[in-house]
C-alpha cells in the first residue's frame, strides 16, 4: 500500500468489522485497557447494496429470538446498537469508515481507510463477517425480512413460518441442512435445485430426501418471489430449465441456501483462506491466523455455525488472544 503519511502513534489493537464478533472484541479489549480502535464500516451506497453497512447482518434482520438474555426476543438493530453503545461506553474508539488497504508484511501493520487516513497497529482483529449469497432477483430483495431469509436457524421458528409451506433454494449440504431444520416448523418444504440430483454429501442428501415433509423440485430455478406488503411472501414461481414451464409454489417464505461470501477483499490475499474463502484459523481452539499478530473472529472465519452467539464468543476469544500476544511482546 502507498502509505505516504505514516502516523506517529501505533494503536495496540485495531478491530475491523462491527457485527457481534467485532463489538464483543472491542468490549473485552477496552476493559483490558488496550484502547481499541474499531472500524465499523462506512455508510455508503456500495455497502448498502452489498449488505455490509455498519452493525452487520443482524442490523438487517427483525426479530432475534435465540440470543441469550432476551427471553421475549429482541429486534436485530436494537441488539446491535446496544452492543455498539456498550463498546463505546467502556472506551472503544469507533471510526465509521472502511479499511480499504492493509499491509501485513511490515511491523507495525499499516492500514488505510476510506477517508484516506493511515493507521498503524501492533495487532489486528478481522471481524468483517460473511455476506449471504442471494439469487439477485428484484422480488427477492423486496421481500427480505418479509419472508425471504438466508438463515433457517435464525428465522425458521418465527410465527410467520410456523405451520406454513416453505421453499429452500440450493442443492448442497447447507440446503439439505436448512430444509431438514425447517421441517420442525413448516407444514412442507419445497427444495428447489437446478439439477436432477443434490450436490450434498450422500448422508445429508439421503436424510433430506427421506424426510416426508421435503419435496424436491428438480431442474428448476426461482423465477420470481410472490407476495404483497401486507402478508409478505405468499409464493414462489419456479421455472423448469429443461422444459421452460413455470409453476407457482404456495409458500410463506423462501430461504436461500446457496452459501456465503466472506468479506475479505481488502486483505488482498495476505491471510491463508480455505477453498470457500474463509480465513483459516491456525489452532481450532484459538483465533490465530497465518500472520502472527492478526486474529480473526466471527463469520469471516466460520463456515459452520454462522450464528450471532458463536460470533460474539469468537470476538471474546480474539480479544483475549490479542491481549496475551501483546503482553508476550511487551506491549501493554
């Protein structure tokens, strides 16, 4: 990176990302007197379209019923704002910009943000999350949080879906897992896949297809999500890619299960990632990455669970790992 104005101060820890992992890391780091700086992301049209505005994916959801401490549930934006407020209260410095460039080949680490400012840090916690992949249909965008979701575990138990038919789009392990999970609540699950057999592992595919509530819709893609402002999603029109025929599936919701894309473009390949693009942790019980002094937490390094509570737990671990690493280096 072209860091023309080297800062005189070096931060002890910079946290990039503002979901549950980022805010939890900031809370722990601030209480440990590390004076953390957290880049929560810029408020920009680019981030809005990408779903990467400050406060993470939970800020784009409505009811959250599975985060401990909220027996009656909590609205996603309220939960995230409470985390932000708590981090600020204990002393975290919040910057509403993106990190656009980072150089992990030098010490201290050098970064540039979307305002053109340069910042140096002894340690970095990457908590930028992963964006759910959607189909890209205008009708899909219209009904997000009104019946369109990308997380069955997050939303499947909501009243709007209980006892109703649902649609799951995808053919991999995630689609099979989400479809099977949704059968706990739905009256029926239509599994829409563009091929004539599932890509999922044999055991996952067999489990899904053996479930009497799951009906595969082969050789098909979603043509349009149907509904209205009052009810939200009421159905999904699918198109058979072999015959061109379309038909409408009655449904109260559609779940996209076609994977997630980790938000790591700014890293420019400087950390080891797996075949899905997630940051590889060097120790499965810790948050260390392939570069010493750089830690990763939350969905950016988790292709398995992708839950707010697990992200928050990883944020705690990342902060503790960073604190202990800094102490070992004599940085207090």
